[in-house]
């Protein structure tokens, strides 16, 4: 990121050489509305066009040639498109260039014009030809070729905007703007870490030098490209660093760690905590003992036991005289947590409450009263917890489960129910440390990186268009008195989408296994009905649950050993991994079947190959990129254009080192030399700053 000096901040793009009013509108369609956005519209790829071959050397594939126009022909069939055929030649032979619906080419190119052509050579109708290549008249001494005889940038385009045009716009813009690009990072920091200047980083990322290694350029591994990638990480971490200081500067609750009482509860658990759970718990409790508010992420794979760790932390808050609340995304999950936690605390003098919006008004009123007078110690609920009528007596500890399911404003309202409460965010979407440091740079985080003892690996297989095999699989688990989930993408059949529906599946399975053994669950059901269905499934009265993704998060039925996902290609990797995590919650062998009516795609192959959530996250990143995984509207960070968490891990660490050096060199973040960095933060984070207290 950079600043523009003088009047360039508000400079009208149409006055950049070659753009004008028409092209300005085309650029706006691509989200490019000013000079900054044009200069930061970085290449998506590059092509090596430094090598020029003769026509006689051509074979199929991508090539660049220099040739003379011999003939220009245009044909328009009665029903077909306009076809332009340009015959070009050199001393070794001739070859046609074929274009469709580009009549202007026949007017622009004339016999004897010398041009450079780059594109794909194809074979059809008994001859080879260039199919819709890029071309350019050979530049004069005063012109620079942007599309040939060099490493050429390839950009994302919009209709009506060509690669040639966009290259020229960016080149012309750099011509008059480059000397007014202000690098916000102080020279002393750049020199210490040998970081290139911003201006040259931008120029060489758009137009690399011809002596650069093409492999490095294409893999965004040049020093100039790395500088721009570093920017994306650095300013975000700088912002988080300031925010963390602000959070730590305000007084919070300093809890005593009541080990004897906590150990009394832990000893009564029907299982032993894993070493990873114990480590995470120790980190959380130590954080609670500090006088500043806790702001911690508890990260762990599906089924790793995050909830029990958070419950022990909540108990410590309750034993210190405070209330605790856990906010979850669905009513079904809230009910499950309520039942499970109530059971675990049944021998202790701790009152647990449940609150969700579809609870009967009389029950809501009663629960709200118990929350406000302090008679409820732990409250489990959905978004209903942060409604205006809910007033806590002494809320000191908040757990936010699956935080990406809640908007920033919702989390703000929930935290506002207490006075500087400690906050623990839980996420079952494992992400690499480098990405966690970037997204959650202002947070401390703990990781539970192992599953409870006795858990077996869930076998994952795909089934292509064979419903009889599915029935056989369900039958094999049914006969062993084990339970099965069958998940569909839709509740009911629709003409618009050729997909199987939960209602169809419920009817079919009821005929095969008996209606008393099959239940249907979906999001449109009333709350009481959903809870009743889950209760019958969890308590051994029903063996098969047909559902939509309402069961994606947190449902815990140890006897469930089979997960079938219908039309699995319709689900994202994170969803598929969450659904798979609904089984394998005991020492019984479990399996997950991914059903598709067509050839299995990339996501299904990944699910068959990997069981670990970190591996799934890595592959998800490759398919979707970090912006989508992070959910920028939820995480409160700008999208990344260049940063790749797996490729650029070293730059994350470099950014941390730079910020540490800034603190040492300037004694914090308030030095005048850092003013331009502050301007960057204000410019690009202005809408986010109001949420600076929110996770």
C-alpha cells in the first residue's frame, strides 16, 4: 500500500493518456475508479514472450513471431460471426491469424505492415493457425512494446477491455504517477531489512525486467513482488499491533485460578483430557489471571474437545463470582450444549440456562429474569443472547463458538453485555499459523492439535450414481445398532435445481427401514420440533437422521458411525469436513460416503485423501484463496490480492520482525516518522476502526 502526493488522490482517470470517458466506464466495471486502484490491479499471471521464433519453427502451443502482413480477408456467413483472416509471413513461411467478431482488425492492418504476434498455434481443417492471438505493430524508436519481446503481464479483464489496452493504461499511469508514489515505511526500517522501495516494486511487478528469472516472476518470488506481498501483511499486522496495545491498556478482570475446585470437576469427567487440551486450558487460565481482558482464539479440529476446555474456563469465572455465556450459531447446537453441560454440572451447585429466539415468551421472560438477577451462572444461547432485553448481572466471561457465523456488530453487542469481559473465540476451521497470525494478529491463540484417545480414523469414500450401494451401507450400520446421518443440500424438490432433496430421501428411507427408525430434520422446522427430532435420534429411538446442513456444527451423537452426504459436489470443503466430523466420536469404526451423480470433482478427491483439518484448509485455500476462507465481512480485514499463506510464510515472520524493530526504534507507534503508516491505516481501515474492540 502507498500514498499519492499532490493532487493525484482525486485525479480523474479519464485524463490518463489513452483512457478517456469510455474506457473510464469499462475500468469502473472492474472496480477500478482511481489511480490507486489502477496501479494496484496487479497481474494474475505472466507470459514469457522474450523468445521470437520463425514461422518455420512453429509447432502447436504458445509462440511469439515477427512477420509481415501479406493479405487481409474478412468473411461473414449468413448465420455465423464475422471471421477475419490475416495471412502473415516471413522468410521461412506463411501462417493465418484467425479472429471472430473483430471487424476493426481488417481496417487497422494493411499489407506490408510489420507486426509481432503472440498466441496459441492450433491445428484444424488440415492446417495450423494462430487462434485469436495478441498482435502489435512493431514499435518505433520512441515507443515501448508492452505485449511482446518481454515478460508480459496478464490481467483480469472485463468485457470490452483487452490486455493490450490495460497494459498501456497502467504503463501511462505509471509514467506520470511514479515520482509521486510515497512509501510509508521509514527508510531506516527498509534499509535494515533490505526492502525495495515501493515505487520500483510497483513498476517491476507490472513490467518485470527482461533479465529476471521467469520462474520467479510467475511464482511471485521476485524481490519487488515480495515487497508488495509484504505490504498486505505488514499494514494489517501493524493495525493489529496497535489494537492489541489498546486492548491490553484497559483494565479487565483478574481471576484467581481455583485449581482445587476445577480439578474436582475434571476428575469427575468420563474421559481424561488430552495433553493438548491441558496445555490450552493452562494458557487460557493464565490469561484469565492477568489484569487485562483476555482476547484469545481456541483453535482445534472437529471433535478435538474445545467445548470441554471452554467449560472449565467458564467454571473458573463462575467460581470467581462472575457469570459466563457461550454463544453458538444454531438452536440445535444450543440445545445440545445445554443438555451436555447440564449433565456434566448436575452434581455441582451451578445453574445453567438456555436462551434462543423461538423459545416460548414465558420461558424467555423467566430466563431473562434469572440472567439479570444472577441466579443463572452459565447461559447458553444463540444470537438471542445479545438482544436488548437481555441484561446480565455480572457477565465476566464470553465464549463465541464458530465466530465466523456471527457478524461483527453481533459480537460487539454480546461483548457489550459485560464490562471488559474475557473473551474466548472457538474455531473448528484449522488454519496455518501464518494465516492465523495475519487474521488474528491482535489475539493470543491456543491450538488443540490432537483428538481424544480411542478415536479411530474416519474412512472417506465417494460413490458415483449408485443409490443401491448407499442402502447397503446404511443397512450394514443399521444391523449393528449404529446410527447414520444422511445429509442433502435441499429441503424439498425444486424444478430449478436437479438435486436430491431431504424430503425425498426421508420418504425413500422410511419405506426401506420403517418410519419408526427414520427422522427428518431441517432448518424450517419449529424449534420444539427440531429439538424433539434430535432427542429421539440421540437417545437410541431412531437410527437414521435425514437432514440438511442444520447438523453441520457441533452435533454430538457418539453412536453415529456413518455420514452420507448427497450431491457432495454442492458443498464446500469446510462444510464437508464439518459434516464428516459428526461421526467418529467414539471408539467405533466410522465412515463418510460422498455421493455424486456425476464424476467426482476436486473437493471430493481432497476429502478422500485428507482427514486432518489443516490439510483440508490448505487445499481449500488453493481452491478459493484466503479472502473467501477468511470471510472478510466477518473478520474485519481487507481482502488479499497477492498474499498466499502457504507460499509467503517467511514474509509473515519478516513483517513481525519489522514491527518489533519499529517498536524498538521509535518506542511504540506514535512517532512522527510513522505518520504515513497511520495515514494508510486510516485510509484503508477507516470502516473497520469502529470495530477495534471486536474479535
